[in-house]
C-alpha cells in the first residue's frame, strides 16, 4: 500500500522552507477541505498556474493583520457574515509590472510586491486579481483555518509570514475531501498536514501563558494559593489555578489530585438545572482539602456567549472518518489541553491523579511533560450547604 502523504510539522516546515507546496487540511467541524499552500515569498508563475490548473479554487494571499493594515487593505465587506469569518480584504494588483493582472505571471508579481518589505500601499492598485486574507493574531491557536496555518508555517520556517493558498476541487467541481486529497497528494508527490497537528505542535513547543497575579484564597475547604494566568495570544483571556500544599510530588510522594474545569457561566454562576459545574468545583475543592494537597485549574471558556449554547444545548455529534463519534469542538479541546498542560507544567506538576466526573478519554499531555497516573471519579457531586 502506498505510503501515507500525511507528515508531521517538522517535515512540513522543512518542505515549506525549501519552497515546496504542501496540502493543508482542516477538520470535520469546519469545511473539511484541503488547500494547496505555499510560502508567499516562494511564489512563481509556475506555482500559480499549478494552483489554477489542479487546485481549481480561489487563489488567495494570506497576510498578518499588521501587514494588511500597513498596506491599508480594507475589509471586502463592512459586515462579515460568512460562516467561518473568512477575513477577505479588497482585492489587489501591483501598480507596475503587470498587464491584464490575471495571468499567472501577473498574479505572482502582485503577490511578491505585496509581501516585499519595501512595498507600501502606494505600490498596489485596488481592485485586482489577487485576494488577500487577514490571518488572526495568534494563528491556529485562535482560529483553526488554512489562512492562519499558512502564515504560521511561513513564520515557523523563518520566512516572511505570508502564504498563498488555493482550495482543491475535484475535476467534477465538487470539493476534494480527505480520500480525494490523499489520491491528489500521491499523484503530485505532495505532503499533507492537518491544522490539528499544527495546533498540537504549537501548543507543545510554544509558551503562550504567563503569571499575572497571585494571592491567598480562604474557602470552606481550606486556604488555596490562587494564581492568575494570562494568554499571550487571546487578549483578555485569563485562567486560574487554585493550589494547596506541595504539588510537585517530589521525593517519590504520591501524585497530587488535580481537577481541570472549564468556565461555565450557566452552571457555575446561575445554577442551570442541567449543569452540575458549581457542585463539581465544590466537590473537587473538598477532595483536595481532605488530602491537603492538589490543584484546581480553572480555564476560561473562549467561546462566544460564554459557551451558553454548549451548556443549554448539547453539542452536535459527528461521525469522524475513523468511525468514532465525537463532539464537534476539537479545536477548543486542543486549546484547553494545551493551556492546562502549560499551567500544570508551570506549577511543577509532572505527575497527577485526575479528578473526573466520569472515566473519560483524556487528550495526551506527555508533550507538556505531564503524566496522568490515575483517573479518580469524584462520585456523586453534592452541593455543600
């Protein structure tokens, strides 16, 4: 059987830095499409022609927010109502060195002009035949799309943080999905990388939280050292760790109890009758207090509307291509795993016994140097009087 075209991030970066085109595929909870992806500074007329001939989708230039602002690229629409918030700007053309603007050579020239550090807004005409996209600050850790992935790959390869992407369609005009993309990559000797893999890699290799404040908090279950963490990629996003005793498990001590809990407004504050979040927190703090050591990590819910829709309405489940039914918010799960892993590592917790509402699949934390030695069901959660 032919070798799988899927590669890890280091191999994708090696190919990207060398000027090779790769396919980046997003997840089932988005468009589940693959984009031909190339570092913008490596674009050539031949690359544009390949995208137009074999990709068949819209050829776009991805830029950082800072670069788009510097070039004075206004949003394509004053109100963005697209399903995934795709941030198109007004289309562009190089002012000099092009003819019709649509040829492969003209589009390559326009792209190179836009990413040239010496270019300014005056070097670009509007509208044109190249479609820029603004990548969110924080990249795939903030928005799990190919726009952000292409800019992340360029930055991580030591190149100008800008990419060229094009959706891949089948010959009949339908969108190419993963089975089609695997065949495509084999036919064109091309590597494929998932956005999820890029998220995992960045979470494991980049530190993006820092301590903001620390205080002591008296509770009915004892005194906890409370540490506030801030995110470097999501402005205004904060997380808490409530720590009791020595949690480092030094000298062969038993691994501490740890509970990781996601902020829930409906259940934690307003006591929604379908949610036991408040009781779960109280039970976890009581269990930690009884042992005299442990930690509760309280993660901010980055979802719009404080995640109320997820609390009140059960998340829609989808059947993944491996035949396993899962919830649709894989990206949020990955982010929470990464944030929780970085907080635990910062606290010196490398081995832990995880307090869970019920035995569950826990995303791997080994990349953060954290080992879960045991899952401990909290049992019936009982509200403390």
